[in-house]
């Protein structure tokens, strides 16, 4: 007997996928057959493989395949096995977690840190755990998707947690929101200002000292997700707070002369510049990380960061602390790339970060340009709607300390052929 049913999901999903293909917005996954590095091997749809220059990874410091990072992971695997088989508070906290968290705190200049399987998870833990009814979460409109979702989750899980959005990097608009919150009888608790440090699609940075000043004026807390800033910004790659002179416990030494104040809590990823492979963290005062340990649902009910990954991540941070010249190399490479790309007649959004977006406008155009670049041996991704607003599609070029001038020249030569 055959049962025929009409299942709404099947028909509507086929429709969505067809529309994406017709609109030139369908994403094809590219499969790597080599480690992540300045160049990578890609497998084509016909099964053939070729080497291309990789200019779209977050491997900013070239640590993803660093021999010491790889070796640290293997040693961790041998010593502690593959699985944690537990959440942190039951029996899933291992020595390498402790070591990694101490290292992150030292690197970030914060009193404490706590890890997650991803930064996505860290944000999903932070907002619903920190916010209580009567609080308001005030978020930059270009914040990363996981901040947006974390805030939505907080306001859904706890009735009475308010949320609002301010125009991107617009301090006047933010102050209006803070004032409105102050005058709102329902906002009786804590105000939170939430921002990316480095914005992933524009490559621009948040004005942290100005945000701090506004937060102080309105007794608000400042939370910064610096996933694209860690390892990139500041002389030693600590992040956007270092760029602005806001590191307050540099190498464990409290610095009272710091006139720009500090960030209350950070979230960040271990899967970008800090090339351990994956993982995320919250860094800041101990009372906040303790509250997360006690109350954060993603850490109470989901496995700990795999130990082997914690070992790799710790090694990556050790290398960064030991070799700050990697950060300078990244800055030099980025300056070189920006100069050459501009010289070739393309417009790059200006910023001090390693993200160099070339705005092309139409989504389909961005996708077809990146396809052509790949044929020319240069791996760059075109981002369009809905990742960025309609009409603002772009090629997002990401520079790494691992690139040589030849790699960047190859990019510019390919761009010239478009
Ligand atoms: C990339 C990114 C994330 C996601 O980090 P994962 O560790 O991969 O989950 C979170 N926040 C921001 C701002 C990011 O740029």
C-alpha cells in the first residue's frame, strides 16, 4: 500500500531552492582537500583538484595549520582522548579548559574567561543569562547574527527584557535610545549596549571609547563581540580595545592610568585569527563568568569544548603572545593589499582591519565576479542579499599574515582581468 500525503514542507522548500537558483543567490559549497593556508586545494564539481590563493578565510594570523598548533591538538588527543562526554559542570571540565581560560583572560586583559564550543553559543548564553526583566539590550543594527539571535532569545525567554536597535555606529541615535530607556517606566533594571568590535561585512570598527563614555553617562554596561578583532587589532593583536588603549590588566598588571575606561564583557571566537580550530569565549569580570557557569543554558546542557581543540587554541594564543610580529605582518599585508586594489581602480571600504570589502552592488554580479576570480585561481567570496542589504553586494577580501606579496599581486592581477 502506498500512502500519499501532501507535506507542505516539501513543496515550499523546493520553491525556495528554485528561487535561489533563478536569482543567482544559490550558494555552492567549495570543498577543500588541503589544510587552511595562504593557498588551498579545491575540489571541482568534476572531481579535479587545483590550488588557489585563499582570500576569504578568517585565518588572519596563519595559525590554522601551524605545526605547533596541530601538534598541541594531537598531544591533547593522546593525553585526554577524543570526547569530553559531559557538560562542564558534571564531569566535562578538563585541565586544558582551565589552562585555556587563564590564557584567554591574560591575553584579553580581563579578570576571567570561560569557553564554549563556538562564539555563537557564547552569545546565546550571555544575553539570556545576564539580562533580567526590566533590563534593556541596545544593539548596533549591523551586529552579527548570533548577537541578534542571542538578544531575541533573551527577550523571548524572559518576559520584560526589552530590546532596541540603534543605527550603525550612530552615537547620537544610541544616546536617544539610552535617554528613552531612562524615561521608560518599564525599564527599571540594567541597560546594556552591545556591539561588534570589528563589523564583519564592512570591516569598520566600533568607537569603543565613545561608547564607554555614553555607557558611563547612562550607567549602562558595554558588551563587545570582537571575533574579527582578536588577533588583528592593536599592536599585540588583543583586539579593538587594545587599538583604543583600553586594555586594563595587560599581562595581569592592573593599569589605573587607562583613561579610556574598559569594556565590561567580551565575546570572541577561537575559530578565526586564534586558529585553534573552533570555540568561543566570554571574558570579563569573574561575577559574570561565574553566573554563566551557574546559569548559562548552553553550558549547563551542552558538551564542553573538545579538549583537543582547547589544546590547539591555547597553543595558538601562546604563539600570538610570543610572536606579536605576526600582527604587524598582517597589518603590513593589509596596507599593501589596500594600496594595490585601490591602484587597480577598485573602491575598498577604508578601515584599520583585515577585511577589505569591494562594493559591487548587485548580488548576482558579486557572485559571478567571485566565480570568475576562482577560475583565475583566486578564492574570494561574493556576499549579497540577505547577508548584506539589497544593492550593497560585495566581494569580501580577507588578508592573512600568511600571504606573501605574490599572493596579493595574484589577486590584483585577477581583479584587473574582470
Ligand atoms: C564569526 C563571528 C561569530 C561566530 O563565531 P563562531 O565561533 O564561528 O561561532 C560570532 N560573532 C561575530 C562578531 C563573528 O564575526
